[in-house]
C-alpha cells in the first residue's frame, strides 16, 4: 500500500545497503523517512549474497507498493550503473549486478557505490540539504568520498569518480589496500586513528592512558580512543589531532579543485563532533590556497548515521523510476506514443 499524506499519496522506494558484515534494507518515503527496516548478516558466497538482497527486496515489496529498488555496495561501478567492476570486500569482478537483481526482484533496480549513496542521502535529507555543492568524507575503516556538484551526484567519465580516500597524500607513504602507497585513508580513517593511538601508547608521558588501555584490553579500539578523547586524555586527543590534521589538509586541496560550499564528515570518528571538526578546520584553513582572500567552505557532521546509504540509494531509485515514467513511450516505428509527429 502507498502511505497517504496531506498532499495525496507518498511514493515509497526500497533501499538496500550491502555492508561487509550486514545487509540493511528499508522502505523509505519521499521525505527520507524509513517506514520499515530489516537487517540480515552478509553471506560470504556471492551467489548467496545476491539471493539475500533479492529476498529482502521481495519481502519489503510484499507489504508496500514501491516505485523503485536501490542497492548500494562498496566498489567501482561502471558509468551505466549496471556492472560492479571491482569490489574490495566481495568477490565481484565485472559482476552484472543490476541484471542479476532485476531478474530476481522483477522490477528495475538502481545500483550505486555505497559512499555515493550515503553522500546523496546527506545531501537530500541530512546535513547538506541546504546547499548545491557538497563533499562528503566518511572516516571508517577507510575514507569514503562523495561529490555533489550543481545538485547532482558526480560520477566521472567512467563512473568511479569521488574516490577521495585514495588520493595520494604522502609520496611513498604507507601501503594501501588499493595497491598504491600513501593514500589519504591510511592517515585520516578510523583505522589510522587506532594506529596513531598505538604509536602514542609507546611514548612516555601522554601515552600513559592509551598504554593502560592496551594493557587491560590487549588492543586499542576506535570507540575506546573516542571515549578517552571525551574524557580529556592527552594521548587520545593527540591521536585525534593527527588524523584530523590529515583530513583537514586534504580538504584544502579538495577545495582548490572542487570548491564545495560544505564538507560533511561521517563515519564512526565523526561521532566526536566538534572535538574532530575544530582541528580539521584549522588544518583546512592553513592548507587552503589564497586563504583570507577567498570564500571558505563550512564543515558539518553527518546527520543520518548508518542509515545514510539506505536512504540515499532509495531516493536515487525513486529518481530513476520517475525518469522512466516521464520518458515518452516509443512505438515499434520509433515514434513517441503520444505527441509524436505524423509523417
């Protein structure tokens, strides 16, 4: 059924976000509100993974009249948004994911990179809803990126634009999972925060709190570092300053190329709010070409949390469905079914 609203029917869409450990799906209305939500573990086998997504979409469709289905997944997706060229955590190589899912679900499916989907969700319904030019950076295991220019998601010539976490940050720097060295995500991610905290724990003085944590737990987790930051621990604050400085310096370069109005920061580290944004802004300002004589971007923490990708890809599916509905129908002769010129 379609949800009624004061202005009539509210269009519903399904969004499914494939993660490394879980698949989150939901029915989302036109205002970005999740009407129903499901979650299952991510299967290891790729065939079972596709089946799990299909089953979830079918289940959600069974209770709701939906216009479209969107699926977000980590990886490089071709310009046509049909084939997953490469996925880092799933054994997909040139996988025709769109065709596979459409055959199982029975209606057109929109697929999108997970970081792009999350960025679009924040642009439409979250921290970026009042701007037209936005960059989102997520500080998780790696650094995800999404670019919105003139109100549209930027894909690039081959469909894989916006991989900001894999810009070269340090020449001949730390090895990255992408096969290169010195990528930004090795210095500005949640994993980088843990690495910096470990290094500081080996240092006398400010590293005492981190060293005690490691001795007690056997490791230093990202959430534990965050708790120490909020408690005012000097070592944890220094670890955060290092990753925040790397992110801010990179944003100065992104500003020179993309000139966004707003940077939205998401991911687990972003839960630190102003404790993170204050050193990010400082590093950004000192790295910005022409600082003091030019407009600068605002910074904001993402608002949709882990639901951003689900909400964003549902909205993208709705846009695709609306575009299909608006397109003129074409008869076999090639003349539009309505409004076409007669010979």
